[in-house]
């Protein structure tokens, strides 16, 4: 990476200015405004840095402003590129700055302030933790880290980066991921600001930016973090040396029993829970329970059970197979009993309810569940169990997309759109690294599963299980698997669009901040542009004709769409424990008297607009009139508070509805296993 930036050192500024050209500003403008903003934040808290570090200074565009706006007395600038440091020294020859390569920065330097801008999106993912730890170690207790990064929420930021040669392949950091990365290194987050909303053409509006700094509208964001006294650099997740990372056990030779362990060296991805004793329970008779949800699976259940038995036989594992019968009317139960499985009737209907009922009846410390349609590679049952235990994981997934999928086994829509898109959303929203979120072949540590409080009775159970595991910081691993073609005579239970929508709704419901922030961004962005259009009229910008009637109509629709997403988030917040933005919390709990006044005022104002328009029309003898350019912004500004008030009225009704305050138990939340038909238990051979 140093060679890449050495290559651009001579023309770094020119390349960056070319990418920024569409904003109407230069690199120097943004460098100065970042420092001006940071200076105001530090002054407000009474923080005065004497010694500062510019980590990843590049060609030194920010260096003069450390002295101008922060008043630092000693400044150190580091970078990975020697040529960039030489260029920075040349451009800032009159400044007293110490220049170092990144690796020359030593722990214990005790800076008051560390600063970086747009650095971490260039650092490979696996090296970012080490870089944060290096910065943490260089700060004194109580020191601050000003972490600036490009905002992935802003499409213009992505467009700008696509125009800059050294930014095109960069991997952006989402603000939530950046905050978590800093917390994991030992920092405490003080604030997050989003800045640089308006281009030079709208410079008159820049004075309002502090009002919107909590919304992800700007081109960049600042995370200001503090190194608290007494904290240690890099917790177990970010330990900088192998000695700090617990050793990961692997299973001993399986012929001697799965409980015997040996170690094989560091586990680079060990979470903080990795200091648990990693043993596979062998003191109990049953170590593993395999659960198969079943609804009229007589055509495929037998082969599934045979594959599980064959995979676990002679492995030294005590196991049981549970068939969670969800009301089968065929011979599935009899087949299960004949194949030495235990049948557990589950009255609550649904895929998720059946699995939960089976897990509730399971006796093993680990539980594997899989569909009983004979499409999953159940001959990998022991391999999945082995990998989950060996890597001390809370969940093991059989990733179908990483293995061989037989022709016709998975619809193209599922393979190339549904599963990848949902997996990507889950990874973005919940900081995961999962490749197949819809895999129905999983291994769970039962105690971890019980702590996740799973409820979903339908197909969305798969998403809930994964999301709640990620939110609990569970360790999740994957093994390559595959998929075979199912029995053509079997009736599939999966409904593509219905179940896909259920998955999507569950994902959005578990991360309402997305709908909340995206909705507010659309509302405020479209409304600001609508106001500008009303005052400026049709305008030419970058060769484009904008702010005409068509633009105004689309801005109106964009604002209404954003409002609906925002109200969706408001409804979701009523039923979960996630923390909303302060403005959202205030609206949800808005006094009913104020709500009535706003609603009545908006209705009266819209009625007045209607009457006024009618009078104008009447005076024109009911002939054609042209008021669209004036009506669109007026209706835009009136419709938003009116529709918000109507939505809030619905929220207030829900808040006072006893069914919402005390919801009945979900059909799948506590499935009753029922009496077992057979109680065969398989002992270690």
C-alpha cells in the first residue's frame, strides 16, 4: 500500500481536487473546515491540546490548521508513504512538525490529540484493529481521537471517491462500525457529527449545518473518542500480539473421544468470549441433539435420518435425533420411530415454531437443526458439529453458496438475488460476516441459543436467530456445504415472495435506525431542495436544468416516501428496546394536546389553500390556471406535518391499546413439546 501512495505523492493534491471539482471546493477548503469544526467542538468542552498527532497525514494538507484552529504547540505527522512525507515536508517547510513513518510511532508518546482523516478506508480490514491500537497507545489517559471518515450514507461521497484513482477500491466504514471499532480498542465515544452537506452553489445554507449534524447527510463524519484513564489498549478482540490471543483448541483424534483436546495456535478472530473453557461436553450421555422440523415429509425423512446416523456413527459422540412433528398427517412419525428418532409433537404451527419446540425438548449441549427435505448435505452433520466445537463457536452455518449446488437445486432468484441481498443487509446492519443467511442447516450452542430469546414462528426464524446472535456478539463460523435437488413429488413449504418479505421486514424491524435515518434524510434533503427551487426557479447546475416543475414533483414524492419510512421506524420503536434519535423519542411521546393543535392547524391550512385555489379558478371563469409552481412547494410543506400528525395519532392509539401494551404470547415463542412417541437415545460406541 505504501508503494501505491508513493506513486501518487507528486500529484496527490491534483487528483483529489479533480475528484472534488463537482462540489465547487478544493481540498484545502475541506481540510480547513474539518479543523475549524473540530476546534469548535474542543473549545466547547474546554479541551486544549498541546501535543497532537496527524496519523496518515498524506501530503500534509491539514498540518497548518492544527496551529491555526487548535493552538497545538508540538505536532507529529505520520504516514505509510515516505514520498508523501517528503512532499508534506516540502509543502509545509515553515512549520515545526516531526515527520515519521507509521511503524516508527511508538507507544507511550502520550499525545493529547490524535487526528486522522480518510485514512482507515485505505487500511485492509484485517489491519484496522492494529492501527487503532497503535493510536490508542500513543495517547495519554484522557486524550482524544478525532476520527474523520467519508460517509457511506452519502451517494455524492461515493461518486466523488469513484473519480479519485486511489479511492476507487477503498472499503468505506459505516459510522456504527467505526464507533464499535473504537470501543473495542478501549475508547469511549463522545460524539458523532456529520458535516459537509451543502456544495458551494448552496454555500448560503452552510450556516445551518450544525442543526443537521446528528443526521447522516454530510459527505464526512467525525467520531470524537476519549481514552479513559485506566483502560488498556486493545481488548481481547484487538490484542496486538499473539500472546494476547487465547489459543484455539482442535478436536483430538476422534477415535479417542471428542472430549480430548489439544491446541493449535492463535485464533485471529477470537471474540472476547474466547476465554471460556473450550470443551465439548462428554460427561453427559448426550452431547448433540439433531432436530428436524417435519410436516408431511414421509418421502424424504427416511434418507435424512440415514445420513445423520451415518455421519455420527463411530465418532464417539452421544447424540439423539428429534423429529419435531408440526401436525403431519402422513407416515412421517412412524418412519421417524423406525429410524431410531424421537418424535416431539409441536402444536404451534410454523417452521420456526417446530424448531423451537424440538430445541426445547433437546437434551444435548449442542443442537443441530436442518430441513427434512433431503436437500441439505446431512452427511456433513459431524463436520458441522466438529467445526463449531473446535472453533468454540456459538453458531455454525453450512454455507450452501460456498459449496456445490446441483443444477436446479436452488432457484436462480434465491441464489443470486434473495440470499445474497439479505445476507448483505444483515452484515451491514449488524456487523456480521455471514455468507448464507438463509441456510437451514445450523449448529447451536444451546446455552447461547437460550440467551437470545427467539420468538419467530415462521420462516423468518432463520433471520431472527442470526440477527440476535450477531447483536449478542456471538461467535459464528461457516463451513462450505452445498445443496442437492429435492424430491420432485414433495410439496415445498417455502413461499418465495411471502417469506422473503417476512425476512426483510424482520431485518428492518431489528434495525429501525436505518428507516429512521434514511427517512429523515429524504425528508430534510427533499424539503431543503424544494425550498431552494421555490425561491430560485429553474436553474442550470453542472450543465443540467434543475428545479423545474418535474424536479419539484419528484422532490414532493421523495419527501413523502421518506416520511413513510420514518413513521415505519416510529412504529417499530414502540415494540423494541432500541434507542431512537432524540427527535423521534419526543415525537413518539408528543403531548396529545399539541398533536391535536398541529393536526387541526394543518387541516385548516390545507383547506385554506384549496379555497384560495378555487377562488382563483372561479375568477378565471373556471378556465385553465397555472399555479403549479406555487402550489407544489406549499402542498409539500403542509403535507409533511399533516401526514406526520396522522401517523403520530396512530402511534398514540397503539400506545394505549392493551393488546399492544401486553401482547399475547406468540404462537412460536414457547412451543410445547408434548409427549414423546419414542425415547431412543444413541450412546457413544
